[in-house]
C-alpha cells in the first residue's frame, strides 16, 4: 500500500523496474533521470552489487494530478537481474505499487525473459500479491537493435511468451534512445495511481487520517 505523508501532503507511489539481467532497466532509469534533471531535485542513488546495480530516485511529476488533494510523488527503483540476487529483488519489491517489466528483445534472451517473469510472480506471491492483480506494464526493450541487423524476437513471440494470459499494456522501446520510455512510465504511473485511489477510497484511509490530524 502506498505511503501517505500528510505533513508534505503527498502520496508516495513505488514503481519497480523488473526484468532479466542486461535487459535495460538501468538504462531506463538513467534516461529518465537525465531527461528530467530540471524537475528532479534528488540524486540517483546507486547500490552496487557484483555484476549488477540497484538504482533509486524519486520525483514529483506535474502531469499526474492529485488524489484526494494530495500530490503524487513517484519512487522509481530497479532490481538486479542476475539470478543470484533474488533476495535483493524480493526486498526491493516490498511495498511496491506498480511494476514495469523490461523484457529483452534479443532472440537469445527469450528464456531469460520468461524465467524473470516467473521469478516476479513468485516474489510477489511471497508478499501476498498477484501478478494478475498488481498494476503491470510490459516494455519490449532494445527494438533499436533491429537497425543493426541483430536477431530480435518478434512482437508476436514476446506477446505469446509474456502477455498471453496477463493482457496488460505493452510498449516497444529503446531505453538507450528514449523511444517508448516515458510512454511506458506514464502508463504504469496512471494505472498504479488509479489502483491506489481505489484502495484509499474503499478503506477510508485518507478521511480517517485527515480527521485524526484535525484537517
């Protein structure tokens, strides 16, 4: 459940970029952070691990509106993709509000994509969350490599492997050049905020906290 900061009049929405190693999760965050430097006051925090990195930053988007009079602050995380770092991936997912799954379009990464999505489902299940109910968007990354004549998975193949049962929004992207990056982020943010708003309304969380604080 999103954290509500009444002092700052903000709802913190946690979005995690998930996917196999070297699929482009880090490149996504770097592109977003570099593109919004004039609006992002916080530095990007890097936690180095052997062979991979966990990144984090937060910012207050101006185009997402407010929920019950509270601004939305997005907290953006990546997870390390290598199999040996499952404990870290699971820890980063704690308190997640939405997931942006970054799939690698290279043909040789087909099995890695499927295994990573299965890993995501298992780790969410350990927190009592369902892959089929949590806000989720798929990003089919590295589509720019087709220009270099590298063998890529077709969109049809990616959809069959990853989205046949889920039926969630997907985007063709190049995190390196920014194609589809903000479209995917904007979509998962909107879906997550809508989900958060519904839970807040159902549980009466805002009303109870505002009254308790004499607002």
